């Protein structure tokens, strides 16, 4: 049986770390693609040279073209430009400018992916995430269950990590989930958060819990403030958790940005919700019972997605 293949588009911090996690878990052969000559080749070579020590046995290729990606089972798209200050004017690009720039980049990448790997499942990591899922869906022509955004996997990981830190317990015993858009628009669900089955509100004061929720919302910004660039270990880990669920047909329930068709009262909109991920991509959307406060937060999140999607012109 032929080995599985995962292609990672964008060999920056997030993309290269995705390749690293995939290799160390021996999930699939990896193709790392970037437009910068030498960058994917160098990172792939460096990672391949760690194989004798880390004991993984895979093919790892770096390339500037898409030919090597042909027949990929899963493609992770991390390509795009971050929101950064213009060194000449000192100004940041407007939201509309950033969305249009990344729409062009993700659109071109997606067309190449669809051409070379027509049966692949696409995982979007590029920002603004929910809007870029719409771009990939439009440009690939794939069914929506094969175009998924990495959203809640990262926010949920941060949420669990902060709870474990506060309580000084193992992260393995922390169970919880967040819905909605990434970052400020995330919808925390403390009612459904527990530690070894014990409701989290029995273990910590409400003000501590709310502080953790706020820290999770600002999780990316906290790291930018510390090191000047966006995070990469946790975002890549979240994406690779999704890859593993798909490659190994695990039927994992992972909060992901998926196209809703009536679930939670929304249609034709990518929103972060719990989804069963397996060999076919999104195999089922889990529809949770939300109270009025949670529904209100999800609507705020959905409206934020709508406003960005409106810029795309589809």
C-alpha cells in the first residue's frame, strides 16, 4: 500500500512546524512548498536529517512548484501575508486590503492544489481564516466537506492549557471546547468544560475562569507582544491534529471551521463548530444545545465572518 502524502503550502514558521509534527508522528510523506527559492528545500533537508535521531521513516521534499504535490491526500494551506506595518509609511494595511491580498494568494494556491490533487482534503490555516475557507471552496470546486478551517483546535488548545496551568493539573484531564471565529470572536463554553469529569466551575472561581477566557481570546496577540511575530507551535499542532484524524480515519470531534447548511441556524457560512473528522473530511457536524448567551456570542461571531466574506465579492 502506497504511503499517504500531505502537502504543506507555505514554508514559514507555521508550515515548517506542521511538516515537523507530521514527520514525528509518521503520518505521511511531506511536501513543503513555498515561492521563496531555497526556503522549502532547506527546511525539508534539515528536517530529513533529523530522521535518524527521531526515528521517523518518511520522504520529505521541499519545492517551489506543485508537481511534487500531485496526489496529496491532505493539503494544509498556510500561505498569506500577515498584518504588518509598512516600513515607509508606518501604516498598517486596512482590513479590506489584507483580505483582498490574501484572497489572491489563497485563490492561486487553491487552484494549483485542485489541479494536482483533485481528491485532496484542504485544511486552511491562512488568515482571515473563515473568509479564506470561502475562497478555497470557491476556487477549488470541491465539496464543502473537503474544505475545512483550522479554528477551534487552536483556541481550544490554548483554553485547556491555561486551565491546566491555573489548576496545576495535567492537560490530559482538561476537557472543553470553543466555538465561533478565531480570537476575539470565539465563543467559550464553560458549561461544557470539565477536569476529569468535574465541572470547571467547581474547581475555580468565576473571575479566574473569565480571565482565562479573555486570555484565550487574546492568545495570539500575547505571543506577538512577547516575540514580535505570530505563534507557530500551537497553530501547527492544531492543524496536524486535524490531519491525523483524517489520515487515520479517527472520527475525532474537533472544533473546526466548516460550511454550515442549516446547523445552528446558519447557511452557506463557515463557522467554527464541533465536527467529526475522518477519511472523508467533515463527516458530521455536532449541533450542541446553546443557551441564549452562547447563541448571542455565536451570532456576533457569525456577523464578523459575514462582514469579511462580503469583501470577497463572491
